[in-house]
C-alpha cells in the first residue's frame, strides 16, 4: 500500500511515520525534508525565497534526494549530507515560504511521484493525501494542540536555537496560518483521511490507532 500522513508542524508526524514504516516493513519518506533542503539551498545561494525565476534557475540543476546510510535515511544535496543542517528555526520558516512557490512544488512533485511509484511506503508531509497522492490507499491527518506542538518543537530545537517555548509557539501559529491559507496546496485534511488528535496520546497509541486502520 501507499500510506500518507499529513498534519501541521510539531504534531509528531516524523516520529510516528518512521515507526509505522518500520512496523510495516515499508519505506519512510519525509517530504518536508525535501522542502527544507530547497530552502537551505536557496538561503545558501542568497536567493530571495519569493523569486520564482531565481528558484527555477536553482532547482534546474539541483541534485537532491535521499540515501540510506547504516540503515538511516539521510538527505543529500549533491555530495553533502544536509540532514542535520535543515533542522533549524530559520530553515523551518524558509521551508514554509518556498513550499508555496509553484516552481518548487512542480520540481518536487516529480521526485515524490517517482518515490511513490513502487508503493510500500509511508509519505509524511502537508499535502500528501490531498495533492501529491490523492489516490493513496490509506490517508491520515495527525493533529495536536498548538501548546503541545510548540513544546515538542522546542525540545527538538533545544541546543540548536536561542528561542524559548513562547517564541516557538508564535512561529508555529504563523506557520499554521501560512500553510493553511496559501493559494497553492493549503494544509488541510483530505476528505477521506482518518483524523487523529494526538494531544493526549503517546506515540505508541497513535501508531496503534493507525495500524488498526491499516491491517485487517
């Protein structure tokens, strides 16, 4: 099967998606990492994130994709492992901006479709079930309260950012607004998605709920 897990920042999609894929023996694909990689490349090249011509010129020859190293999925930009570099507040906010640019979405859509061709994969993102794979076999939308999501993201950034939890929550609220109101592929649950509120659920409880809807 091809399974999609969408939802807002900090809902726990990455952790849940990794575990779910492992339990099923499927590939795990973090599509948000691809957008973060584009954002990192644009920031490094000094390209205005709203400059479609500049972004198009950049992605034309961009070599970005996943590789497996010692059983771990790594994001590569050319020959450089950028897996750790994309997990900063600056790149996170920049990724939200570039993800709304049609030229970037068109570029990554081809990559995502190629990754999903063989199925047996769990795709994590913002519009996997609504735009990229509307015909996915099982779709989930994972959500949680803003305060819980801010705490999770704060813990993730700890040691890599000077932001306090209030700053992180403010960033999440801004990103929620940007992602849900953008003209291109806004963040929303697919009409046939199974919505799970993880506010008061452990990771294991979320995974169990998903497996219950996947396995006969």
